[in-house]
């Protein structure tokens, strides 16, 4: 039983599990031994660093969630962004401002889809690039 408990504890660590997945992928690609070891270790270490950074961000945002929960007077709801966005959209819809907010988000979307394809012989972008110089325009329209 001790061996199986060790395996379960080992696989319950997310960084180790993702590292094993990377190991299997590198072995399936028949990479050299050095690349397999370095790729697996980089994956595990990167996952650990990512988890630490996410913990720092979560601890920094928790007081804001408490503040918004108290400010909106919510009870029994999870203090996550989706709850506050849904509540704000409902209040805007009741106040009649909903159509304005919808059009301010739809217009840049359509401009982003249409403008990069509009000038087929784009002379505004630098050599070797696509028409990405048109992309900042739609985001400026919604401000």
C-alpha cells in the first residue's frame, strides 16, 4: 500500500503531472535525452512559478472582491468578475443605457474584422508586415 500511496501523492501534484505529460510528449517526438530532461524540468519549474504568481495575484485581488460584494450588497454570490459584470449589465439594461454599451462594443469588433482586409495593397504598413497598422483604429473607436 505504501507504493500506491506514493504514486497517488506524486500524481496529485499538478506540476509533476504536467511535467509527466511533457515527458511523454517529448519521448513521443523522439527528442534527444538532453532535450527530454531540460524540457521536462522547464515545464515543472514553469508550472510552479505560474502557480506562485497566480497565488500572489489572487491574494492581491481578494480585498477588492470583498469591497465589491459589500458595495453591491450581494449575499450568497461568489465574488468573481462574472457576477459583477452580470449585475452591472442588468442595472444598465434597466436604466436604458444597454443599447449604447452594446453598440460601443460591437462597432470595434466589426471594424477589426473588416479594416485589415480592406486595403488589399496596403501601403501603410512597413515592408514584411501585414495590415496590422489598421488594428489600433477599432480599439480607439470605443474609447
